[in-house]
C-alpha cells in the first residue's frame, strides 16, 4: 500500500492514488488519528496542498479541507499523498 520512512519520532507514509480515490483516502487518513500533516503532490513532485492537522482543529477544518481536496482531485489524475505521523 504505502511506503514508510522514519525520522526520530515522526513517520512519513506515501500513497499513490488516482483522482477518484483521493478524497476517500484523505478521509481515511484523517480518521486514523495521530496524523500531523498531509501533503498532496503531483506526478512531477510539485506540492499542491499541505494540510496541517492538530487535535484541536480537526473538527473545524474537515469540511473545507474535503472541499479543497475534491477540487484538486478533479484537476489531476494521479497524486502522491504524503502523511506525516507522530510517534506511536
């Protein structure tokens, strides 16, 4: 599924997804918890969006973030989702 890298207490996972799967994958990642940041990159490695997630803000930003991710998914066919997670 994803590729995992570790740096100290922070872990990074990468997922390559097609346009139609992007929104569902981001929702799944947010609901997993212990996610610090989500980065969406195109096939050339350019960053489309960085989504910082903290425990206190998750409830207030989910709807606008999902709308933005949905718009991005409509523009690109493939993306790499990089997930920065806190320690276990």
